[in-house]
C-alpha cells in the first residue's frame, strides 16, 4: 500500500464508499463537513437514485456488479481520484472477503477486521472480549429455551432474514438453513 500512497496527491484525497444506506451519512458527516470530495461506488442500476445527491457526491464510479470493484480498471480509477475507501457494514457482504482485504486502494480502518466482520461468531467473541455486553448466542440445532430472534448472517439479514422462534425446532422449521443457502 505504501507504493500506492506514494503516488497519491495527499492534498486532494477523496472519500470513497459503496453506495448504500450508510453512504450518504459517510458523505455528509464524514467527508463533506470535513472538506473532502466524495466518490460513490455504485452499481449502474442504482445510479439514478444516487445522482439525486450530487450535492454530497462529486464523482461516481459505476459498476456492473459489486464484484467488479477489484477489477484493475476500477482500482486505477479510484487511485486516480486519490480515493481512500471507507468501508461500512455492507462492504464485505457486497464485494466478498478476498476483494475487501486485497483491493489496492487505501482503506480507512483495519483490513484484518474484515474477517471478523464476515463471521458473526468471531464478531460476537471480539465484542465479548472487549467487555461489551452481547446477547446470548445460539446455533442451529441448539436447545432454545425461550423466544429468540433468528437472523441471517451478514448484511443479508436485513432482507427478510429475521424471524422469531421459541424453540430449536421452530428455528429449523423457520428454514434458517435454507434461507442461508438461498441468500448465498
């Protein structure tokens, strides 16, 4: 990454992030209010929506799909904009762990945490070890002894991936394993 940064004009750094529900908050509060230009990385089918926020977005990098983020063309474009990528909760989910960790663009934060972000059990363990209270965790097939909220792993949980169960049998009957397979 030091070779990439050596080519950057550090007086013209831009803040880039994936266009999602979190991006507008990043652009407004984390970039524009601090005087940075912004780059929205957006799939072409969502471009129409984000074009309505040109007061927050200076540049668009348009993708055919999220996995295209790590293509040489897109990486060169981001580097030419002196982009620093600000990941958010959907980043690893959208682009995949290999791209998230390996993209040759500076990232605000620690790349090593993407593995934790992508693994719900590792994420909860990190929070627990940090002394942050976490809910009791169950796996599929565990003995559930009261109401629980069942969630799909990763950002996909927000797309109809939640349901309530009162027993391990209800978790299985709720189709969590099938839902995970369909989501991936």
